[in-house]
C-alpha cells in the first residue's frame, strides 16, 4: 500500500513514486532524501491506482522494469487534467522504447541518476516560482478589487459634488472626454443671482484620480460663490487661496473663469495659464482672443496673486470657445497633432451652435483609433440673453434648528459606521440634503482623526509610502478590535437663522491628533483631508483640555 518515505516538509511539493520494482524505488528514495522540499509517496503499480487529488500532485516518477499488463489510463488522465509531470524510470531499454510515445520524458536507470536529481531540482524551483506567481496574482486581484471599490466610492462622491453643474444649459455645447476614469479637466457652469452666468474651465496637472481630487474644493467654492453673485476677481482669489494650500508643489490648476451678464452682452474673464479662448462672430471670424494674462491657480502666494479681470462687450450672436491644451495637442491617426490653427479653422467653419455635432465628428475623425494622451475639454458659450432667473429660495419657515449628540463606546465603534448613520438621519432636512456629501466628508475626517489618532494612537507618518499605508490600516483594524475602553462624542447642530452647521467631535483618548502636529501638507502623503477641512470650513479649532475639534460650515 502507499507509504510515505523520505523527508517531509509542510510547505513541500508532493511527488509520487509509482513502481513495480521495490529495490529501484527504495534506491530512488535514498537518492532523493537530500531534497527536503519533496514530500515523497510510494505506490505499487500493480495495485489499484488511487491518488489523493485534494492537493496538487505536480510530479510522478513511474518506475517500471517491464511494461505493465494493466492499463495506465488513470495516470494519463492525471497528466491531462492536472498538468502533472511524469518521468519514466526503467533499467530496460525495451520498456523505455515501448512507452516512449505515452511518456516521452525518460531516464535509464541507474545511468541517469545525476540527470534525475538535476531535473527535480529545476522542477522544484519552477514549482516554487509558479506558487509565488499564483500568490502574487491573488494579491493583485485583491488589491485591484479594493482599488475598484475605492474608485467607485470616489466617483460617487464626485457625482454628488458636481450634481449642481449646469451642463444642460441650452446655450452651452460641451465635448468632455477624460483620458482615464477620472477627469483632470473641469468644466463648471452655474447661474448667478441676477440672471448672470458663471463658467469655469480648469485643467489640473496630471491625469486620473490625483488631479481630479482638486475638483472637489474648487467646485464647492465655485457653486457657493456663484450663488452669492460675487465678482470674478473675488472668485479666482479664493480659488488660488485654496489651491495653493491644498495642492502639492508639483501640481497646479490652469483655469479660465468668465461671467456673462444677463443680457448676454457683457463678459468679465480671468485666464490663468489656459489656451486663449476665442470670441467668434456669427460669420465664423475670430474677433477676439481671451489670452492668458496670469499664472495658473496654486502657483502664487496670496500677496503675489493677480486677480485683475478683463472685460469686453460681446456682439449679439457671437460665441466664446474655451478648450484645454488636450484639444490642441490631440494626436491624430496619422501621428500628427491637431494644433491651434487647425482647431481655429474648425471652429470658424462651424460657427453656429447647431453645427457643434459636426465639430465633434471632425475631432473624432481626426483622432481615429489613437489612444488619448490627455483629457479633452471643449465648451462653446453663445453670447445671448441668458433667460436665467434667480432660483426660488428655500422657505425659512420650513427650516427648524436642531442639535444631535451621540456618545459612542467601543462596541459601537467596532461594529457601526456612525458617520453614515448620522447622515442618513439628517440628510432629508431642508438645506442639508444638497450638502450631504460635503458634510459627510467633514464629519468623517473629524471622526476618523479622533478614532485613529485619539483612541487608537496611530501615527500618520506610517502612510508616507505604500508599505506604510498597508501597515497603518492593519494596525488600525488590530487596535480597534482590541479596544475595550474610551469613547467618541459627536455633536452636530444647525442654526436656522444663519443657515450654518456646527460640528464638534471629542475623544477620551491620549493620542496626539493631527490638528496639533501637521502644518505643512505639500510634501506629505497624508493630511489632505484635514487641509480640506481647514480650507472649506470656518472657526476650525482644537481644544486640548476637552480634546474637542469644532468647526462651522455655511450652507
């Protein structure tokens, strides 16, 4: 019956010696005993052939003195179904010759002993490499699924944050095509309180998720300031303030912001680092170029930043074409760039808003099947009366002040997502529903800071590299499961008269929060959430005595 011989390793490679000559099988076991990574089993070939296939069986030594009378079909099936390597060992040349077609990998015993050892050593190395590749593939699959889930979450956040974007405005035509899943370009449109229209086109350095993260604070500031009807100069000053503090040193945001008056005649604009927008009359002639007169957002400090605006009167029926450099540098199927001159000719050929589909068609034809090398953004605004009216304000009598407070101990912290439950509770209230995503981000940042740094004592310095990120979240899970004492208090209050939300988050821990330790995020792989909190809220403060962070957010 089958008997296990030789050295056995718990992480070993299984090998079966199927034999009809016990002496040769014994000699083989002695020969292979130094190969401790082999888990060797013996089975007499005349017995019914049964092999445990619950685990892989990559190697079989078939030891035959003569061709057996019984069928070796089970063995050949094993080779076909499980990719098992079979090596025929025989002292008889006649046996080797007879079975050559069925088992082409052969050695003559005892002359091929050295070859056998070398062959097995190579097979063991190959098997180990295959197992490593399989483990790496499984790890990669896990990380891919995790990244995809995180991308879906971020995509959902961006969709909510940009839900107010007035891209369906009938007097604007847009062609927006990202190079990757997340767009590094941004095209925002919002009505003002006086029937005027604001339009922003921005291009962050880089592609994908990293530059797209700058879209969140920029869009929030854009919509909030458009609602208040502030000037273009004030808007770009605020944009630069936020970008210069949020973006790392190697990133900036080229942008053009314009305001069209309610009668469609007056245009105020600021262009920082974007290609010159074109003012085109009804006949297709370029009558003005809105050239960049400033550096991009996020480059200059507040004292150096130039917010001066250019104004002009647009002829009735004219249009303004804005585009990012991805359109000018579009690579065609003949490996040529489109260029500014060709784009200008195309826009002049199709000046009517009804002709915009032809412009898109020509761009697609020029590109062909060539992969994109940059995000593409083209928008054309018709300079006509906007026909926009001030949105009806939400009725104050429908809004009531409220205050919510919750104290969470270890059991709740381990099992629940408190922030999500709180947002579900308050998101149906007037004024709060459309700010749900923003409030969620702020509250989640404060809560996670209290949990991870206050109660769990984690240090964000761990997240400076990829290995540190993994270690950080392993420690987070481990310490959270071990948590037996401590609490986090969340207080959220709404001031109906001010239309303002106040949030306080306290913890009973002893860890050092980021509010005390991190002041410069430009070169760090962490802290961006806290910097976002600093830029988009007011009265942000940390009380060390009560271990409480508090801030306000105007709706």
